[in-house]
C-alpha cells in the first residue's frame, strides 16, 4: 500500500510544476519532478534537467517524497556490497573477450600465411583549412581480421557500458557526499560565527575553540569529498573515448609504418574482409590533435587497392560504441 501511495505521489509530482528551494538558498522555479530516486529528485525547468539531492532539501520536502535516510543508506550499502562481485565478473568477461580476439587473430594469421596476397597502399595526412596536406610519418598501420574486430568492439562496448553505469552511481554518491559535507561545513561555520558575534569568555573561550575546530574539520572533510569526483569523471571520459577501444587492439596480423611522406603499403589477402587501424598525433599551436582510424578494407580479388587515412575519414568514439 505504501508503494502504491508513493507511486501515485511520484506520478502526481511529475504532472505538476512547483517551486523548490534548497537549504543553501538555491531556487528551482516552476520545476517539474520527472523522476524520484533513492537519494534525490530529478527536476525539469526551462533551463534544463537537474538532480537535487534530498540532503539539500528542507525536511518538509523530504517528507513529501517519503525520503528515509536509513533506507537510502541500505540501498547504497547493498550496491557497495555487490560492486566487487560485479567488477570481478566484468574483469573475467574482458579477459575472456581478449582471449577470443587473440584466438581469432591467430586463425586469421594462419590464413594470411597461406593465402594469395595483394597490396593495400595509401597515405596518412591531415588536410588543413589553408588547403595544405600535412603528411604524417612514423604512423603504425595495422591489419586485423574484420570478424575478430566485430567481436572485440561489441564486447568492449558491453564492458564499457557496465563500467559507466557503476561510475554513474559512484559519481552520484560522491556528489551527494560532497553536498552533505558542504552543508555540514556551512552549519559549522555559522555556529562559529554565532559564537563569535555573541562571544562570552565565561568558559575561557573553550566554546569558540571547539567551534573553530569543528569548522576546520568540516572544511577539510568537504575538500576531501571534492577530491573524489575528478578521478571518477576522468575514468568516465576514458570509457567513452577512442583510446579505450584502441588500447585493446593487440596482435595484428600484419603491421607497417608510414614513411616521411605519410605513405604506407601492406600485404593483404586478395579474399576476405579486413580492417586497418592507425593512431596519430600532431602538435598545433601548443595543442595536441589526436586522430584514430579503424577502416574496413577488402581487395575483392584484385591485386591492389588504395585506402588513404585523413582527417576526413577518422573514426569517432560514437562509431565504436
């Protein structure tokens, strides 16, 4: 019955716009509650979508959404308990995936040795806005079996999705902890200020000393929680990047390197589907530009084929996902 009442409340809240004000004074006017989560509510305003944690909301608003800190803590504890098991499972799946990929590459390498070959050639370059083609030398171009790459990329996508979901929970928990620590800091500093304004040395100033120490400890705790978030965000960025996917491209069938003019040539079986992979960097105006390529190639029975790699056909992280 409570679950039903809670669902009705959430549904009604999602339909009606309301004004919300946090304990820090931040206001969300004409906001619609689009989702209620264990640790907060997700609001939609004319400025976009925001999540407001229950720790930031007044007691009466928390009660309106039937928020129980003990229940939220139990849910977080359950997630924390399950995390090692999920991480071990994900790591095992990734190791198995890499073994399958290497096995597929081994079979492709065996086929490569006995097959009739042709030549895949091309040039790696960057076309600038000024119309200049900047040739990229010393770039490794690697050949992989297409079916092995398909299996690897699909598996890496699943692994990254699982890690990103866990990171989402970690970031949400760290953000909630940060806001709670900031609230505790504000309260401790307000207490200190109140004692300073109405100071009495009847106790020898001990109350003020305690208040100052509490405020200092609260500031240190708030700073510590802030430091937890940047590494999580960096890891989140990594799992949606090309670098994550390309870091697992090991044991190519064949590899070559571009010369000073950015040219390359590599022997490829005349039949079969393959993929060439390359990664290059160049520094422009003190900034590093990074390029990734993962392009399908096939000689289709011909003796030669040309496949250039430029900034017009780079592979985006979105394509890999």
